[in-house]
C-alpha cells in the first residue's frame, strides 16, 4: 500500500485531504520536490501539482515567519524528526492566511516526507477578535468610575480593575488569584456574602448598599451578576454621598426638632410654587393652625396689622426683587383673637444662578412682652433719674427748713406767752413742718430716707389705724379689713407704713366723691420665677401682700402709666401735690418690696404692696414715760458746710448747755481735732464738699480717737450711711429738718451710749 502511494503521490494527497480535511504535502529529500494537495495549492497560489524547489515555496511565507519556518523544516529534515510550526502565508491575491504545517519522515520510504497543512485563519481571526473584544472590555472596565471584579465559584478573584483595587486599598497583584474571604475576612456572614450567595444560587441580580468597617470604613453600592465563571461585581464608593445624605437627614431632623422646640414661628416660602409652610408655633403663639390657614403668602399678609401692612410688604418686596439676602422688620401681627402682637420677622433669601429669588426661609418672634419690659425698664430709669433730682432738691430744702424750724421754735420760746407774735411764730413753724413733710415725701420717692424697720404683723398695724382712717374718710365710705389665715411677719418701718397707707386711703377717698367701699386686705403670697421674669426688679419668694382696693372711678390707661411719677396728679391745683403714690412707690421699693397697681375706668383701683416675709419674732414696743428735755456740758465739734445750718446748730447746742466748736468741711475739722483734741462728740453732716464726706471724716477721726462718739445729720444720705433703706451698723442719724427736742435727745442718746 505504501509503495502504491509512493508511486502515485497525487492519489495519496487526494486521499489524505479527503480523510483529514487538511491540505497534504510530500517532500522527497533526494529530489527536493514538493507535492501539494489541491487545498495547499489554493492556499499557496500554485497552479501546478509539483513545486520544483522548497525555496520557491518559502517565498509565500510571511517574511517575519519565514526564517522560523525554514529553520524548523531544515532541522527536521536533517535530523529526520517530526515538526509542527505555525506561520502566516501571503497569498498572491493579497490576503493573509494563518497556517499550521506539520511533517514526519515516512519509514522505509527512501527519504519521503509526509505532512499536513491546516488553515487556521478563521480560528485565529476569531481569537483575535475575541482578544480585541477582551482588550476593549478590559480597557472599558479600566476607565469606568466603578470598581469591577470577577470571582470564580471558589471565591477566587479572577479579574479586578484598577478602580476596584484603589477602592479596597489593595494592589491588583495582591487581589488576583486569592480568595475574597481571605482578603476580607470580616466580610464573611455579612450582607456581602449573603447577597453574593443568593445571586450564585438563583441567578438574580443583587443590588444593595452596605457598610464595610475594619480597615476600609466605607459605604458601598454593590451590583452583582451571575456569569458562567462565577460572579461579576460592580462596586461604588458612596461614602461621601452617604455622609451627605446622612448630614442632610440630620440637618432635616435638626431643623424639624428646632422648629418644634423653639418658641419662634418658623416659615418657609417657596416662590416657585407660591406656597408657605408654617411650624406649629403659628398656632401655639398666635392661635392660627397651620393646616387651616391659606397655603400661599396671603396666610401671612392678611394677618399683618392694617396700619403696618403697606410698610411691611414694601420692605419684603424690596428684598425679594433686589439683590439683598436678608430681611428683617418689626411690626404688629394679629392673633387669632384679634389682638395685635409685636413681632420681629427675619428672612433669608435663596437665589438661582440668575439672581432670582426662589425661596425665603425665616422666623417670627413675639416680642410683645419684651417691649413691655423695656418700657417698664425705661420707666424705672426715668423714675430713678427723677429720684436723684428730687433727692438733691430735698437735701438743699432740708437745710433751709432746719434753720427755719429752729428759729421759729426759738422765737416762740423767747416771746411772751400773750404776745401777738406768737401766732406768727406758730404759723411759721407749722408751714415749715409742712415743707418738711413735703421733703420727706420727696426722699421717700427717691428711696433716700433712713428707714427704721421693725418686725410687724401688718394686719395688726392696719387694725391700729382704724380710728385714724375713719376720721380721714367720709362717712359715706365703708371700710372693710380682711386678714388672711396664718399671716407671715414682715420687717417694715411702722411710721412710714402708716403714712403710705394713709396716702392710699386719701387717694381712694378722692376717687369716691359719692361714697363707696375701701377694702384693706392682708394675705400671704408667693411671687414665682415667671412673675419675676416679667418684673425684673422682683426677687422670687414669699411676701406679705397688702391690698388697698376702692370702688371708685378708676384710671384710664394713660393715667395709670404715669401714676407713680412725682408731681403728676389729675386733681385740681391746690388739691394735691402729686407725691402720694410716688412716696408709696419709693417706700415699698426701699423696703425691698414690690408694688403693683390695677385700675379700670368705672371699676375702681387696687394697689397691692408686697413686703418680703421674715421669720424674725414680732417686736412688742413698750410705751415710754415722757422725759424732760435733756441737756449737757460736753464739748461738741459741729461739721456742716451750710453756714446758716452750722450757725443755727451751734446756737441750739449752746442753748442746751454744751460747749461747741464748728468747721465748714472735713479738712478744717481735722485741723481742729489735731490742735485741740478734747472733743466728746463729732456731729457731722453726711454730704459735704472738700474731699471728705461725713463717714470718711469719722473714719479718719476714729483712727486717731477711737473713743470719740459720732452723730450724723443729713436731709439726703445718697447711700453714704443708708443701704437698702437701713442705717449702717453702729450709725446714728439725726434727719433734717429737726426739732430742738429731737436734737437734744439724739445728742444725749449718743453721748450716753455704752
């Protein structure tokens, strides 16, 4: 059979080509001739069945492959070994083919080689296209923003793009070929593994968001697909986006919490939709329920007070249509009950790229109480200023009255009892005492009088005034006293309390010209933190309340607002000084208390006095027997800057038997003390020029003469020796103006004190 094919090579080629579906060639190493099957002839572009030389055949091989093929065939022929080599073939028509040529020496065939040539062009081109597509895919996966990797069924990483390696902070070399759970052990039994296993088992695509902590601390958005080899997974780092969403969520929660926690009315006006959103405080603060008001800006604008509406709308429209970002306006906003409330409204505008307003967010604050408090503070400051003025006037006036009263007393003593001038002296003294009463009221308002408080049961104090009150009021006015159970004690100056009560009773009488009822009520009261917050001068705590109420004409609001101002009165000229309520106001404040005035026209007036409670036992005063006018012989140093008062004081002391020296100011007094030194009493004014006031002079003197007694005199202390309405410890004061008897007893009291 072999001999037959050797003798008939064309029959061998045809048979081989048919049976093997490959081109067949033979080569005789002795004759150097090739025999080619029809398929090979077609591939090589040869038209004759035999090729005269191998070199002629080799010219069809691609130049880049020619040497490699020639070498492989030459070595095979020389060594008699089989070979196989792949190469490119250049066809005369210009097309390039991929071929694989194999050959082997036939045994006992006289150097005859038999080989096969297979056309791989379609396969190679398919592979090239596949490689090209794979390269394109890999390039695409390299350039996407998402991380991408593939896993086989054993969880081995078979591919990973650079973005995925970057996200998980591992090199591609570290990832490829390694188990996912070895690389990320914390991912076992996590949402990652559960979703991956679900996709592998069901073929369903998994899309999920998950947090991976440990060394990554990242939020991932993951999409996993099942592929024949295992899993294809896209991952995206959404940590920043997630944090923004969380921050937005927190901001929204914070905004909602703030909107519900604040007392402000929060509003949000969307200009694109024309809708306005309100928080619940629109209802709690102003009685308008957000769900029941109009959805647009008319829900706000129609509730602006009519007198303020034009100005408010003009101001907000100017901001919306302009370039400003902020708007603020104070105006009156109507409560659901129709009452106007003073508000401060603020808004911030959000604009688009063209500068058009698209949204405005703001808050409305009810400042009605704040404005009322500011008015009260301004009123208090005004009263304080007037008090300073009236106190100064009272000081100078008291100096004049001291001399006037003293001389009137001296004149009455020196005149014969039946002298017709006695009536003039008495009139002068009476007029001067009325002036002294006026200055005392001024000092009471200025809170500069020296109080002498005692622990009292105020209901008992009022009961003791019943006869005086009935003489003061007309018979057409009924008096009713109501005392609460278990009334607390209060530390109050009894004399000033009675004067204050009498002033209020007189005011009530004048408000009831046709008669009525005066009610005097005492009760325990607590002024709490809320009340104190609305009345900044009030200290929260327990008080004894004294209410003086009448059924008179009452006061309109404008009169009520000025009721405590000194010299303000609605009475006709000559019927009132306008100092009654002012004196009561100053006395209560100086006593550490609080006063509140209520009045309505046609309903009457009620004045409520609050005095701080004290736990000290009520003092019982023992009546004293009348004593003769005391005199003495001691040496007194009088220090007084007013010459008339000084001369008068020296004269009065001398008439009482004392030896008297005098000085016009502190430095002059120190010179006398240094020169003489033999003084028993320093009687000094409190307020003096010359660089040393009375207390400072006394301090200097006592440093040199510790045993020297000191008596102060003043018509206006200006807090030098009186604080919170009380004399400083160890201080004795003779108030101006004084009567001669008061002077005599006060000097003797100080000299005889231990």
